[in-house]
C-alpha cells in the first residue's frame, strides 16, 4: 500500500459569504506551494454567494460546517493532514514570501511547543488605520492577545494538546491564545493585511472601543453567547 503523503502545512480558512476577498487570500497563499507541501482547507458555514466556487478555483479543498468561526476552525483542523496548522481569516492576505518566515519558524528548535502570529495591518492608507494597527500590535505583544486576523501557526501536536478550538460564538481566538499562553506566542517578522471594510463601516474609533468593551466583559466572565448578542 502506498504511504500517505506527508504535508508540511495545512492552512484552514473559515468562510461565510467571503467571495469578494477570498481569491486574493488564496492567491497570496499559492506562492508557498513552491517550497512547501501545502493543504488549503476552506471551511464554509453556508455561504449564499460565490465563496465555494472561488475556493475551488483557487485550489482549496472545501468542506462544510455549521456556521460559527470556532466550529468551522475545529472542523477544518479535524480534516487537516499537515504537521503544522495555520488558521487564517478569509479577508486576510499574507505578504509576499511569507512562507520563508513560516518555514524558518517551523524548523526552529523548540518551536513545536510554541505558536506564532503575523504582524497586523489594514488595507487602508489613512492615519486612523495606522492607529488601529499600532494598538492591535501593542496588545498582541504586551498581553499575548493576537486576534484571529493575525493568523495563528502551531504544530498539529500542540494544537491537539490544547484540545483545539472550542465551539464558541465569539472570542474563540482569545480563548485559544489564552490557553497557549503569552510566553509561548511569537510574533513573526511578516505582515498579514486584513480588509478595513468593517472599520470604515463602523468607524475607526467606535469599532476598537466596542471590541475593547467586549474583551473586558469576556475577562470579567460574561458568557460568549451573551457577548455574541451584544456584538450583533
């Protein structure tokens, strides 16, 4: 019997009506295939647009799961065959040659027991966007709280030792990095650029304030279900 191919990296992307942004995300991932064996898994939560078609066209393997980022991330991890897992949002684009940085981390001594994330950036040239970036990157470095739009890279072994992503309607990324622990988180010298659409829509002041309030309430013990209703 032919042995199963060993995959270096599985990239897991949860989607819900993400067609407008997904193609760029997948195109940025494609360059890694020249140096790594990569398995791209798009986990769709019931999109009504062309997300699935774009995922297939971009070379991804598509699976379906119940709606909810935590559920979708968990479902993707169960299907993954990579020795390393990279969780990435559908509207987040990795910088050119990102795979060099990721490969270096994966090969680093002792990094099998650590997790890594990218430097946060927004696709907006405004000063307001720069302020949000500075705050987000400070929060990640100071408190060990990178959000999901900064990506999360960790070994399959470490992921399963942490029991993986939980079925949470919100804060699934915060829950995961808290279990990883600040001392085990490493910022990669590479940028992940996320769509600023939500900031432009909600406001560059209001959205960060709203996120901070929700985070504070989460740390105070308010349930993710209640926070999800407040988030809207």
